[in-house]
């Protein structure tokens, strides 16, 4: 058995946070529980306001997205945040399976970002037909207008 005094010290929390963002982006599922146990907040945000959940889903890391949700990540992030949500990111990227997962976990299909855009607007902007259909089936409002006066139809 290893004596605790022989173990190297943990890196500074800032380095652990960087590792969490990298693990989320790259789908390094095996790292995430250890980083959480070491004290990294599951809702930590990067300079753009993105959480590990947003980074995992945006980078098509399906198992990592599931792991983070199961570990307690808030599907829509901080209610006061104006950053894009995980659902918004997957909607413009076209990752339908992850969009379904996020919606099943309770993602707000009508949540707005800092410029008033919704996941449906992002899907329309990038012509993601399957996701547009999914969002409308799940109650997304196609009549929403963003801060610049754009609606879903004008973005499509």
C-alpha cells in the first residue's frame, strides 16, 4: 500500500479545470470522475461561458455528454447565463442523437442566448432539417424573434 506522503501533490485547480475542458472536448470519459473528485466544479465555465457539457456535446462526444448529465451537469447551464446552451451547439452542428439526449434530460427548447436566439434558430441557420423537425415536435416556438429582428424563417 502506498503511503499518502509518497503521492505527488495535485496540480493547481486551474490546471485541473483545463484538463476538464480538454477531457470534455476529446471524450476522455475516464478522466472526468477523477477531476470532479479532485474538486473541479461540473458547472465551471471557460472564457466564452461554456461548461464541460457544452464542450462535450458541441464536439459530438455522446458518451461524455451522458456522463456529465449523469454526474449532475445542468442541461441548460446557469439560468442567468447568456451563453449558448449545449442544445444550441448541437443544433447548428447537426448532432441529432445528442440533441435528443439533451431534450430528454430536460433542455429548454425555447431558451434564448445573449442575442435572443434559440436552438431552433441555430438549426435553421445551418439548415439542419432533422433537428428542426425534432425541435418543433418538442415545442420549439418558430415565431420567436431575436434581438436583430430575425425569425426562424428569415434565418433558413
